[in-house]
C-alpha cells in the first residue's frame, strides 16, 4: 500500500513524512517548490502481532507494511492543463492521498499564499487535483468521440459508447467542483476507470498540522468538509516528528507530558487502513509470525494468493482460527481441542484477525 503525502509548498509535508517514517529528511522554512519524491516504508503497528510473537516465539516477526511518498511540487496553477509527467505519475500510483494542511501561525515559517488560512489552502490543492482529473476525462472524451465519429469497428462500439456515457457523468461532476470519490460508482464502472489514475477518486486523509499550541477548535472548523472516503485529523507536526526520532522508550516518557495519548503515526495508519477498507490476517509458526494485508471481503483463496500464487493455485483448504479464540485458548493445541480451529473452503470470507494455515498441493 502506498500513500502519497501532498500539500502546498511549505505546508509541512516533509515534517509529517518524518513523523510517520521516523525519517530524517531535511525540513526547511523556505520551499524550493520543485518536484521531488522521498519514500519510506513503515511497519503497521499491531499489538496482535506482538502477542502472537510472544506465543510462538518465532525467529522472525513481520508486520504489515505501508509506504509513504513525500511529494513536493504541487502548487496553485499546476493542474490547469492537467498535471503531467513524474508528478502526475507519483500521485496516480498511490492508493490514497494524505493531504497536509498548515494550521499554525509561526512568523518564522513563510507561507506561499502570504498568510495562514487552512480552509483556503485545502481548497487550492483540491482544485488542482480536480482540474487535473477534468483534463484527463476531457481528453479521453474527445478521443472516444473522434473514434465513434469515424464509425469505429462494430465490435468496439458498445464498449466505447458505455465508456463515453460514464466519462460524461464524471465530467459533469468535476465541472460542478465535486471530487469523484463522492460519486456512486458500481464495481464495474470503477474497473473501467482503474487505469486512468484519477486523483479525486482516491481516498483522502486530511492532516491539519496544528503546531505546538493546539487550537482546540481546529477540527470543528472543518466540519464543512463532507466527502465520502475522507477522514480529517489533527497532528502536532514538529512535536510528532521529534517524538518519532526518539527511541520508543524515550518517546513513551514524553507522550503524557505533551498530553498525547498515542503517537500520531499509529492513529494515522489505523485511519488509513479503515479508509482503504483494508484488514489483516496472520500466519504463525516457529519460523515467522506475520501480518498480511487484504481488502475487507477477501476470500480464503484470495488471502492465499497474497502469500504466494502457488498457495492459491494448489489451494485445498484453509485452517482458520479467530484471533480472540486463539488468545483465549492460549495455544493452537488447546484451540484445536476446543474445536476452534475450523476447516474452510476457498470462498470463506476472511475476517480481520483470522490466523490462517493454507493447505495446498503443488
Ligand atoms: N512552528 C511550527 N513549525 C513547524 C511545524 N511543523 C513544521 N514546521 C516548520 O515548517 C517549515 C516547513 O516544513 P517542511 O516539512 O519542510 O514543509 P514541506 O511541505 O515539506 O515543504 P516543501 O517540501 O519545501 O514544499 C519548516 O521550517 C518546519 O520546521 C510545527 O508543528 N510548528
Ligand atoms: Mg518537503
């Protein structure tokens, strides 16, 4: 899973990136405004993995992974003819957007728009994304219309007409300044749009960096921002970055002092997971205890294919035990004696926290 960190120049993207990845990329008071990408991969903190590791004492423990890409170069005006090149590629490859908005005053940190106004900034970047999508949709509409006008091959005609009708719906939506993630689209329509890399279709987490002196009403002032597949949260950016750069023991000592219940990283990852409709299942053994990421609703054979395509091809059955049942039993043997280890077929819908053992032949 890859999440793109976006925002205006100097909106504190790199600060948030460092907080999330324990990174040490340079943060500066003056933005160059140029396109640049840093990526960092982090383990998804999950206490269930820790408890499974304590039970199985494996040689290796592997958490689920998320990659963050800190992307600079998005600014007012860049979306007009459509975003292009590496900037657009970096954005469209991501599964979700993490939109950083500066919501703190600090005379030492200049603002690209002259003053601090989080609502305006959020809307500036949203508009760029929207215009970029509109350019993509309109280019495709023109091409389809040209092809249909020429008559096309008879075979393609119905598919082209269906696509054109869908794109015209999108165009109307975007022209009305509404992001595509608000539309009701069927799985079939989403599939048709998959290769367009449309940015406003992606789930969004808005992070308001409220700085060191948290204004209590920061979130309340964003109640106007009502969209589907969208979450908003606040973060004390610089503080979280400094905490992330400490050892976990050191940081644990600081959290209560700053009135922070848990590191922003954990909160953000949880929100992103929910937003993307993702969940985890686990594999256990003395070699490795490991968390895997699957969409909510995935079946046993789909889960098997995430581990290895051979497991899906040769799938026979899945041995399944729920996390809570395993913890209550204390061991796999006891869980099995209690009849808690079930045998499930390929269409079993995997539940969050299931421990799976795939039986297969090659
Ligand atoms: N006062 C205060 N300053 C902060 C906070 N978070 C970040 N800053 C400062 O804001 C400035 C910009 O931060 P960056 O993270 O470099 O911003 P950016 O969005 O990555 O900037 P570009 O990549 O250059 O567009 C730096 O001087 C940071 O130290 C905060 O919570 N409080
Ligand atoms: Mg930066």
